[in-house]
C-alpha cells in the first residue's frame, strides 16, 4: 500500500467523492444512505465542494491511497446563533478500517476547528457503532444525549448517541 495522504477535497474531486459515497454506502449500515449514495449530480457536488472551500466554518477532507479516495471527513458550520458550532461526518472504506485513518481524519478536523473559531463539534452516531464511539471518545467527544429509533432499517429500529467535543 502506498502512503495515505490526507488533504482538502476540492471541486475537482466531485466525481470521485460521489463514487466514494456509493462505495461506502454499500459497505456500512451506519450511514444515512445506502449503496445508492447521495442522489445528487456531479455538478451539484462540485458546487457544494466549492462553497465548502469558501466557507471559513466548514471543510471537506479526503484520505487518498494514490489517486483513490478511501476516507472522507467533514465539518459543516452552522449559521446565526449557532455559528460557533459545526457538525462532523466521518467514514473510511471497509478495506482500510483499523489502520488509524479515521483517527488521522478526525485529528485533522479537530485541528481545523481550533484554527477556525469553531467552539463545539456535534455528531450523531449509531449507539451500537463501537469502533466509531471508541474513536470519538479517544479524541475527547462526550455523549450528551440519545435519539431513540433514529434509523429504521427494514423493520428494525436503531438508537443514536449525540456526542459533543467542547473546545472552549
Ligand atoms: C468509524 C470509522 C470511520 C473508523 O475508521 P478507522 O479508520 O477504522 O479508525 P481508526 O483505525 O483510526 O480507529 C478505530 C478504533 O476503533 C477500535 N475498534 C475497532 N473495533 C472496535 C470495537 N468493536 N469496539 C471498540 N473499539 C473498536 C480500534 O481498535 C481503533 O482504536 P485504537 O486506535 O484506539 O486501537 C470506520 O469504521 C467507518 O467508516 N465506519 C463506517 C461509517 C461510520 O460508521 N462512520 C461514523 C458515522 S458517525
């Protein structure tokens, strides 16, 4: 395996980012979407990545093995009275789990938050997603609440934990 690079996702990565979402959706039941990925066009994804790049409270980053995106992380800044908050998203291709890539992405996002005036990072995670919860706790996130039956997959319900990293 070549060295894994972590860098910002730019508009030029739109096509690859959408392909990645299809792949990761098929590999995990922990995300809001399945193998269909996000039903948006390459052009909308390009515009989205461009707007994130220009927003000082949001960032989209990727982990790349050579030219292939194998991990993705994001902070989505909020507005008005919540402009001190950002919401976090994180995923890694299954073949690369437990090699520290999720941790590297998370560390990069937390560093971005500190450097860009984000005071609290919020996320929600399936309550039975042990590896993600372990990782978030390792970086200081604390559980502050739960959402009962937040996902319904088939006829089964899944609770979620709300976790927060308070950087104040
Ligand atoms: C959650 C996810 C991003 C982690 O990525 P990763 O690259 O495997 O993360 P890392 O290798 O940096 O860390 C994984 C940690 O979980 C630990 N772990 C693995 N399985 C575990 C389990 N069953 N219980 C507790 N900890 C576990 C590993 O030991 C490692 O911790 P360590 O570094 O202290 O040893 C990845 O599994 C993923 O993309 N899952 C599907 C999408 C998802 O769930 N995203 C999170 C949505 S909130």
